[in-house]
């Protein structure tokens, strides 16, 4: 099974003071897809997770929470 494409390059070990993971907006493959509430894949090709974007700071820091596949499923587009 192939991994889904990474939308936001991130080190999933990085956590902010509130316990959310974070990366920077410039590491997004398509920056227009990185908006608050969006469900995307973040991480690397070897270590990735479905995530929900929680906040984007003015300086470009993107805060997100990891989701299980069950939590992410309603937001994942289906191939027709």
C-alpha cells in the first residue's frame, strides 16, 4: 500500500507549549491547502500522520493535532 502524499513536511516530534505539533507554512507542498481546520498529511515519507490544522501564526508557524485514520476519514476525499 502506498503512503498518501505529504502536504506539510514536519518533524512530528516537535511540540509547542500546548502539546500540539508544529511546522512552518513554507514547508507546505501547496500552501493554499494549509488552512485552519483542514485535514492533511504531515510528516515525512517514513513517518507521517493525518493531522488537523489548528492555527497558523502570523510568522508562518503551523500548529496541528495528529488524528487517527478513523478521525480523519470523514475529511478525506474519496476517489471515484
